[in-house]
């Protein structure tokens, strides 16, 4: 059974902390993505990666960075957490570029910044 | 930037009825996908329809695509309580998907 695993379901962090959200996929997918989901705003793309050590900014990259040292792992980093980064974070992976393919999602991490 | 917009935002029906959700998008697409999200969970892929297809079926799901109107619809037939979830359309290009706000479907037993 294919799997995208996010390290935490729920996380509470303090303002100013550096926060790491980890995502691992076991499908040997090239593409990995980080989205945040907020009521009324849908899913918004933060960063994505088409290959190891490669990253591209999505629609809302400010305040975030990413790391992809290994093909299976894509980390989202909040450099200095702020309350407006309280959200549901969703990681996804997909097989290849080109025409666009099915994305597999992790279970989500609900982050609260206090 | 949001590409797809679902309509209605919320839909409540009785078990056994059909549910129809619509999606409109703004720019040319390679494909359009529909996903389901149960409360507080990640999204699950339901069906993908390519830009050269007009209709696709998968079990109780029927998806149509009208590229001239830049719209798609998802029909769930004979709905069940377990179909209660949010449904999102996503437009894809270059391996990247852009999602709408979703339609929240409630199926009452």
C-alpha cells in the first residue's frame, strides 16, 4: 500500500521557534509538495520539488523553506514561527512531471503557533 | 493563485440521492482531477480526466469535462453516509496541481 507519512498529526509551537515538518514517501516518486490548508482559502502551494536537492517556490513561500536531501524525504521549515502560520499542512507526492499525475497525500499536520 | 472553484460550497442530501458538484477553472489545462477529504485528514485521489476526454466513470462516480466552458462536474450516484466529505477539483500541469476551495457534502442517513 502506497504511503506518504507526515511526522506529526498535531503540533503546538511557540512564536519565534524554528519548526520542522517532515514528510516521507515510499513510492520512489520524483515530485513532492507542501500545501497549507485554511478555511475559505483552499489548498495553497508553499514549495515543491521535482528532484533531490531541487526546490521551487509555490504560491506562498514567504516565511518557509524546504529541504530535499534524499528522494523520499521532503522537509518544510518554518524559520521563525508566527501565529499566522497556524494551519493544516499537507504533504503530497506524485510520480512524474509532464501531463500531471495523481498526487498522494499524507494525513496532514495541524500546527498551532501560540 | 487559485485555479479551480467548486460550486456549491456546501451540499446536504439524503442517503440514496445523487450529488452533483461543479468546478470552474480559468486557464488551459492538461487534466483535471477530483479528490475527497474526510474531516481532518489528507486528500484521497478519486479520478483524473484528461483534456481530450469528455466523460469518465469510476464506480458510482461520473466526471464530465467541458473545456470550452472551462468547467467540470462530479456526480456521485446513490450516495451513502460514508460519502460525507469535502470534494476538491484540481487542475494539473507539469506535475503540479492547483486546488479549489472544495464542496462540503453531507449525506444524511
